[in-house]
C-alpha cells in the first residue's frame, strides 16, 4: 500500500511501518500472538491478560500463567483449564 501511495504521490510524507508491525500481531501485544502459536487460543490469552501483568514475551507470559491459581479466575471454565494444562506441559 505504501508503494502505491508513494507512486501516486511521490512527495507524500507517509510511513506504514508502525501499522504493518502492529498488524503482524493482530493489533495485540506480541506475547498474546506467541501464546496462540504455542497452543493457547487468542480469546483465552486475552481473558488471561489482566492476570498476567506486564510481560514482554511468551516465556514471561507462560511463567506468569503457571503462577496463577486458575480456580480463582471466574472467566475460565473447565475447557480453558484443560487447554492451559495441555499447552503448558513442558
């Protein structure tokens, strides 16, 4: 898209790089997409985000999730807990 705009308007001051970088992670924190790739679906990772805190990558997120008492999180059902247990097995 940036190439097309530059071709149509050569003097335009445009930069789509931040948009492209955010799009790569579906406009979410990178660790959420990384958890999806590790077997924890996006909706589940998003429900866990408030409990995980400020993490920078998948490993930090996994460690934070492992330290959670999932029985205390009302948003999680038995399927969610099964997925977490399966995905977090080392």
